[in-house]
């Protein structure tokens, strides 16, 4: 069972996204919680570290390189690491800075709204009874809020996240945690979300592998093939589960389905999918029309610039 998952802070340029740990030597303040200010690391050998050792008093670290045939001596400065952690802020301040726009940004306000809506869901949307005000949501609501924020974890990932929270205090109290507050949810989101998100380039690469060239020379995937791939590849989905996901993404809930997932009626979903999704799907259609994700502005500007240059050349 996975106990905890924490994001690794980035050092220097974001490319490559993660340097192999064999290239770095550093310090980490325990317990590990994903706070980027509690760790520091440096690239110590260009070809990696073949071995390392510490002095008897912990003041120095010795690293041996590989092909560079060098031995490096590093002085441990714990005060500098403590100072960096202190300057980074206390409590949730370091984690707010890792969100788009920070504590005052639109992303955080959306996260708050979804979190409070999950509280209403847990008490029943249509209830007329007095609600018990709380600062927590049940663990079962974690996947819904994560997906509302644009992070779509697999079922295995969801199980890891819920178990991480559920057994976070078991050693100390012998009891399982059944709910999570907003602060802990933010930490959970930051430590489990993809480091760079989903890029248009990755989607296009997938279409290059899975698709074929249509009459217009565009790389496309047949609608039936896409539905089959979604059901049979990766984590398997039933036909009803796939229909529910697609109709929800398309903004269609056949049969008068309400906000509660249990009220979903799959009748008529096949006709809706055939009507809303074209027979041939490009990467752009899949991204913008099905997933509802914006296409990066630089790519749009590049297309417009190419069109303007073409127009100028034609006019000349």
C-alpha cells in the first residue's frame, strides 16, 4: 500500500522534467510533505554518482563520480536549509504558491467553490433539512473534486490517494481518517497532479500512433475505434460507464439525469454520442469539443501567422 506521494521540486531548467536522482546530492527536511522549500539538491557529477558516504559527524558528504573519475567533498549546511524553509512560509503558504495564480488567483477560487459544492453533495443537493456546517468533505468526494479541477487520475491512483489520507494518522491513533479539509486537499492535489499537465503535443503524438490519414491528409481516429480503445485499453470501462463519461463531457445527460451520478440513465446515450461526435475525430476535435480543453494560444497564433504570410505571398 502506498503511504505517501510527494512532488519532487524542480531544479533549474524544466527540461528534462526530472533529473535522475543519481546525478544529484542534497538534503531533505522530514517529514516529506511536498513543500519545495524543505529540500535542496545539486548536480554533483555529469555522468552520475557511483557511490557516496558521509563523515562520522555528518558535516560532510563525499561523492564519487563515474567516467569523470572525480571525488567531491560537500559541506552540509543545515542552517541554510532551515532558513530557506522558513523564508518559504509556514503552513499552506508554500503550497498556495504552487497553484496557478496563488492564493488570490482564479484557480484557487474555483477549487474553493468545487470543495464547498462537494460538501453540499455529501449532505444531498435537494435536502430541505438544516445542513451541518463543516470544513471537511468525505474521502469519497476526492475523485470528483480532482476531476473538476482538470486532473483525471486512474482508478488505481484514486485508491492510492484515498488510502494515503485514510491511513495518515493510523500509526498514532489506530483509527482511519474518513474526511479531509481544504488545506490537506490542496497538498494532496499538488503532490499527485501531473507535473506539466496534458499538452496538445502529447495528444497529437497519440493520434499519430493510433490514427490514420483521411482524404484531406489529416490524422484522424474512427469514432468506433476510439470507443473501442477507451473500453479495452488501459483501465477497462463498461459501455454504460463510457456512455456516462462522454455524455457528461459533451454537456448532455439523457433521461433527465441530475447532479447525482446515481440518477444517470444511459438510455439514448448511443444516439447522442453518434450525433455529437463526428465519424472521424482529429486531435483538435478530441481536445476542444470532447474534453473541453483550450488549445494553447501560441499554437493558434502560429496558425494565424502562417495564414497571414501565405496571404502576403499570394498578394505579392
